[in-house]
């Protein structure tokens, strides 16, 4: 056998053995991942490709199942929520998506302290643009068109339950990257009159379109539902005692958490729905404390998180006050329905 032939055979053997070795390592790692998940007793999760434009309706969310894919954005078919989850490898604290645009609020772990950032994503979860975030992430939303995205962070404090917190809410245009980095600079119209105060906080944006949105305004110890105008840079109060609003797909109702007079100070919120035409409130069948910005699964069903064994689970309840709550997905938070 010629030396050149021997060398070629040797090279082919090295490549073949290398491929076998890599495959064995990946297979062993996958088995280890599954073993870890089984031992934790949580839902099955595998790594894979996640697209915001995948065919069919899907639920995308932050996976909280213990194991190597905890905190990663994952997906399951909307019609098979108990199926195996596909995890993307992208970790987020808060997430939302619409029309091929995603928003991911992340922690950046430093040697001495953590910082935070807002990452705007394309349909394949690739970074399009990054903005620094001024504090701990708490809320995120993308407009139905995907052209606008909003996020809220705690600048001080880490809960809405008390009074010693301050928020910062920003809106960005994903077409131009023009940024309104603090909605507190918008002109406020309260009860039909211009209003100014040093204690205003704004959080929990939900978009109607690329101009109008709704949010919570806190001032003077009270909270209000406000309608925002991106072009006019105004906020107009509509209704009192509304926090973390979520606009229905048909644009007629707001789901929100309301401070109930009979509730305790450390668990004050109940889930309500407001008819924007009549300003009539409907209390949902969910009687537990809701500290979340609910998501509309469709025009008649609300989705929200409650504490669970893995940190949080997703529950649903009818929006009209009938029926009863039911657990929809374990070990999950920050959902978005796509497709």
C-alpha cells in the first residue's frame, strides 16, 4: 500500500472515530439531560430550534422545569400542552412575542453585581437590537404588528405590593429603533384636566395598535388605567384601581389585577375584566391572588401565572366570570400565543 493511500485511510479513520465520539458525547449528554428532568419530576424538555413563525398555533414561554433548560424560551403546540417541550437555548426573565418579533429581558451576571438588558429578537430568536435596562425586569409586551415593543423594570424595589418602589417603562419602534425610554415624560390628562406630580409611576403596557396602548398610572396612592398615544405622547386616565392591563384580541375589554377591599395587604389582587365601552367590571372565577399581567388565549379565556412547585405554573379561567380556573401548564411563565 502506498504511503499516500495509508495516509488517506488514516485520515478517514480519524474522521470516522471523531464523528462516533461526538455522537456518543451528544447522546450521553441528552440522556443525562433527560435523567435530570426525570429525577426532578418535571415535564420533558429537549433542545431544538424555536421559531416565532413556526406553522400551527403554538405557546411560547419561559420554561421553569428543573434541568439544563431552566429559564430558556421553550415552545409546545397549543393543542398539545402536555407534550415534550422544545427549548431554544435563549434564557430570559421576561418574554413576549407577536408577528415575528420577540422581546427578551435578561440578567447579565457580573463578578460583583448583576445588570439587565432588553434584547429585541427576530423570528428565529436572533438578536436584532439591545438596550440597557435600568433595573429588575417585570413586564414586557410586543404590539400585534410586531412594530412596537415595551418593557417595565423596577428601578427601586421589587414588588408592586408596597409603596416603596419605582418603575421605568420604555417603548421602542422596531423599524427605526426610536426609543421613548421613560413614559413618565408623557403629558398626563387626569379626569379631563392636565396633571403633573412628582410621584408618578407607569407600568404594564398593552398595545392596541402602533399608536394606541393602555397602561397603569400610579399617583397619589391610587392606580389608574390610562390610554396612551405614542404620536401625541399623552396618557389619559379612564378607570381607577387597575394594574397590569391586558387588552383582549377584539379590543373591547381589559383584563387586569385589582386591589380587592376584602383581600390582605400581602395578597391584595384579584383578576377582573373591564368593558371599555360601558366601564363595567366583571370579577373572574379566580379567587386567588394574581400578581401577573394576564394574557388573552382567545376572546374568552385568560392565561396567568400562579406560584407552583417549580416557581410558577400557568392557569386559565373564562373572562366572563363563569366556570372555574384550571391549571394549563406546569413550570412555565411569561407566555405568548403565536400562529
